[in-house]
């Protein structure tokens, strides 16, 4: 216990120290939200990866999908690396950096408002982002607190509150730069931790070969045998839905895409692509590979409604490890979760402040529109915006904390609802808006309605479609929605479109 407490105290002290060190760079809006758009490839790549993978993945997803699909759940981690990281950086990285800097966009809602000349889109996107980031945040709280309860014997409620307070402290102090620097430290812990934990768990089962043989001998839920050790697992179609949701979903999440806004230049994007992909392959691939052996550690406890408590699977796998390894696991998941929480609360507060409370009308470079104002604001107004963002960070944390103290469902389902609505609404219009001049304002509205509407209706009806699969359908379905509506609705002025896309010719 002494070792666990000592390591945790050191970790928390470093986290707060980074926040204090970065506070001078967080006085302006660009400094607080984007780190001055001057964050290097290593910090950006680790910030992307650590925001991607949290306790939601390590505890919730690895446990639930490892139980359902066995070793084939490793495909989810591979998909996260190749689609969620490599392709995301290749397809979105450069174009996002250039266009958002060209139109002076600081957030995803700001992008929609400026790119499609609609303050209404900007407001709607900010509300969608704020509302649907809350269940994701609650899922992160639940995941880390479950492991803390296992490792330290501290009641769940105290763990949740402690996490909330600590995250608020260092994000409020240092903004995005503090978040990115802490993400780098936390990412190193995650890389080392996942490799060590996998080795220890497999060793407890007699080694890799023996563990796989044990998995192959287990009967499947339908009475067959060997399905949990096969290449595609017992249910490949539902496995594909999970891969799509967790891999493609990052392309439409404000807290993920925002990382491309702040990176220094195009050469940094190329290096960041490689770093981020390797990080995802080790961390995500390792998490799901580890979770695939969950059935070897017994059946998880049953909830009051009679369903298995999937969120207890990974903690039960780790409960027999030596104290020093349990301390490492707690730091691993604490690192993953705090980085994700910091990214979520910073995204939510900046979105509400810049896109809902302060909606400065902007003109494009070389363009002066009626009613537009000078984009240069006084230092006093800048400071006021930063103060409002800090207040909203506390507000967002309190709301998500209330949900986390009484979570309505499993971690995986909380994430499915959040990602389904956000990526279903944002992914298609954001990606197509970077590449296709023909996207119309009406098509973006239609996609917002599609993504949020499908998720909410499915939830109200008691989830007749599994929230994971519903989220995947929402994401993929957004592309035909945007394309078809754009074909039959009014186009934006050609002169405006030319000014927006001229950034790619430089």
C-alpha cells in the first residue's frame, strides 16, 4: 500500500506542477485553447493518443468486448491504430491544420459556423458537443474509479470526486499546453504499463501458448467450442460494428480533431502520424488483447438486473497481481483517464465560451462582410473569455460528476451514446467540408439532425439497436445524407468558397 500511495502522490504532484509551469502560456484564448498553435509532433501525437484511450477502453471496452469476442477483440485495437490514428492523420491532419488556421477557427463548432456561413450551425454544434460529451466523461470517471476502488480500497464516490478536482486544477491552471505536456508523461506510463501488465497476466496463466490453449477449450455461448481463440471470433459482424464506432468515430469528435488545430506545421504532421499510430497499436492493441483473456479469470459478478457486470472483468483480472504491478496499473489507467478528461473538459468549456457566449462575427481573409467586426480583440476581452472558460470547466465537471455518481449503464454503452451522436452529427460534414466545395449549409443541418436524432430516438425506445451498432450506423449514414442533401439545396457563393479553399494552394 505504501508503494501504491507513494507512486500515486508523485504522479499527481508532477501533474499539478506542469499546470503551474504552463499557466503563463494560458492567458490568451489561443494560448489556453490551442497552445498558441505551436505544439510539436511528439506532444500532439501523445495528446491525440492519450485522449483516445482512457479507462473507457482499458476497463469498459476491453472487459466487455474481450468477454464477448475473445482474442478476436484484438482487431478493435488494430482498427483503432490503422483507421482511428493512421488514416485520421493522413486524411484530416494537413487539411484541418491549414483550413482552420486560414479561417481562424478555434473549435469544431466555429469551423461549421465560418466554413458554412451560419451562426446557427455554430450554436447548434456547440450545444451538441456540450451535451453529448457529458456521458463520455461520466464513463471515464466510472472506469478509473472502479480500478481505484480495487487497488486502494477507497469508496467509488471518493475516487470520482478526487479525479474531478485534480483534473479541474491542472486544466484551469495551464490550459491546452499543460494538458499536452501531461499527456506526454502519461503516455509514457501507458506504454510501459500495458506491456508490463500483459506479460504479468499471461505469466499467471502459464504463458502465451498455454493461455491461448485454455481460451480455445472454452465453450462458446451457443454451445460451440474454440470460438474465442479464432481469428474472427464468435460474432464477426457485431465485432465489425465496434471497430467502426471506436476507429472511425475519432474523426468526428471535437476533442480529437482539435489536436490538428494546434500542431506547428506540415512536417510535424508527418512525424506525428507515425508516432500516433505506433502509440495506438501498442496501447489499444494491448488493451483488447489483454481483455480477450478475461474468461480465464471466472465469471464476473451479476448486477441487480441480472446482467453480468462487464466493468468488473478487467479489475478482477488484475486483482491477483503483486502490489507493485497493481500500482502500475492504477497509474496506467489514471494517466489514460486524466488525459482524456482534460481534453473533454477543455473542449466543452472552449466550445461553450467561444461559440455560444461570445460569438464574434468574422470575415474571411481578404473579405469584408456587412456586420463583421475587427477580429482583433482587446487584452481585457481575451482575459474575460479565459475566465469564462475556466468557470465553465468547473460547471462541466460538476454535471458529468453527478452522472458518474449514478451511472445509468455500462461504460461501453455510455461511450456508444456519446460517440454515436457526436460523430454521427459531425464526421461527414466536417470531413467533406475539408475536401468538397459542394457541401451546403442545409446538408450540415440535415446531418446534425440525423446523428443526434438516430441516437436519441434509439435511446428513448430502449435501445432496440445496440448503442454500439447504432453509433456506427449514425457515422456511416451521415455521408449519404450530406451528399444527397447537397445535391438538391442552395450552394454557398462561389467567391466565398474560393477564398476558403485558397489555403491549400499556398
